[in-house]
């Protein structure tokens, strides 16, 4: 169970404001992997979120994190790098270099290095075990960073994403929290080869379902909603958000093992629709509740016992008895209404209704299909 805390990867900087706003509406806290020597280049919004809400915290990777990751990652990486499939996929991506292609070690190393130089991505050296860094540089899948990137290595995009998935998984297991990302490619980290690291489908359910439901409720253009509004909603509905998160988390624990991407999609589809159906029913109860509340206050009459006693009360005292009866009735009805309202608010799905009300999310059922179609396997 994640207890509302998740580990973000693969980048240091959080640049997708839409994703961050959705995360604010679901998680208690997000950690990101930041080497101790690095100061993140956060924009104004991320800085505001970090220091005003405490939602973002930096996790400094330890030596044992990178060492443990190397031990696991190298077992999978070596056969991948030595496979003809891995090479040919990259070779045909650069068709104009066919005539230079030779199957010896040095030519292959040169080919990889040139490709990484033009299309690679950077990983800080403190996120890599020295043994892995040296190995990747030796075979050409990574090259040293230059100038302001001297403390970084530039690595093949796909290998980089796969490695960061392994590093995030290693850290998440020790911290007992799930991993989350705003990079769609990370959900299928290996485009051209299958990876065992991405087969833990059950662990994906909690994050996927919560995110799917919130995306279904809130407007598609959440980026247009001011950050202060999102933070205010998060503060105002903190108890409801926690109750909603706990319901999703408990549901995750009750599910049977999910062992493939198709089963994950089916589970998400089924349970998202069930929750939205219950939310719709709750919405009707809210609407009915509003009508009943008005009716109760309009239909209040004096208690029978008070009325029957008025014939023994002097006329001068009757107005006070009458008023007392009305006050008694008002207080009694108000207590009943308050109890019903609290019962409705205690329903975890009331959080989705509050989001819909605050952000005008529109029709829930018409949006769920679009969200489901976007689900891909890790």
C-alpha cells in the first residue's frame, strides 16, 4: 500500500503542468530522483507547489540504490545489447548508413556512438553505478557529456528509459511506494524488446485507476485552470481526497493477480465504470437531498404536544411557546439534515462530485472511453 506517496521518474524537472495538477488532486506527496549535487531547474509553478504545499520532495539516490540497480539491470541488458534485433532496429532507423555497416565490434561501437550523439538523452552520473557507466561507454551505447554536462552521460533513449525504470523500481521497493511518470514512452519502456521490469501489472492498477477517474472528471484543459485554484481545492477537500484514495487502494488489494496488459485494461475499464456509476447515483442523492432539505424547513409545524398544551397557557405566554416550538422544530430538522449531509460526504466518491462541481468536468461516461483507449502497457 502506497499511503498516498509515489515516486516520479524518469526526469528531474517536472515540466508537464497538466500532469502535476492531476497528481495534486490524487496523491499526498510525490518524490523525484535528484542527485545531491543538482539544483532542479523548477519553474515558478513547481517552486510554488514545492514550498507552499510540501507536495514535491527530492530523493537523493544512494550508492546502494545504483549498485542494486546495476546488479538487476545488467542481467537483462547484456543479452539485449548482444542481440541482432537490437542492432537491426537501430540500423534500419538510419537507412542512409547501410553501406557503412559492418558486423565487427568497432564498427558497431562507432555506429552506436554516432546515434547516441545525435538522438540520445542525458543521465546524471550519480544515478549510475560506475561499473555500468564504464560498460555503457565502452560498448558505445553511452558517450561522455561535454561542457556543462560533464557530470552526465548521454545514453541511447530506449536504454535510458529502461534503466530509469529499473532505478525507480529499486528505490520504490525500498520505500514501499509505487512509481509514476508523465512520459508515455516509459509505460512501454522497451519499444523494440520486451522487459520483465514492466510485467508487474497489479502494481499499476492503483495509480492508473485513480488517475483515470480524475482525468475523466476534470476538464481536458486543466492547464487553463489557475494553480491556486487546484491548490485551494486540494486543501478544501483534503479529507474527501484521502477517503477516495483509500478506497482505490483498498480495491487494489482486493483484486486477483493481474498478469498481462489486457487484464489490466479490462480491470480498469470495469472498475472505473462501476465507480462512476456509483458516483452518478451519489450525485442524484445530493440533488434529492437539496430538495428534501428545503421541504423540511418549509414544512415545519409545531409539535403536537406543544399545540395541545397551549389551551392551558395564558395568551400572553403563547407567542413564546409558539416560537419555542418553531425553534425546536428547526433545530431538530437541522440536526437530521446535518447527519444526512455528513453521511453523503463520508462516501469516498463524493470527492469526484466535488471535483466535478468545482471544475465543471462535464459528462463522466462520454470521457471514460477516450481515457481507456489511451492506456498502454508498461
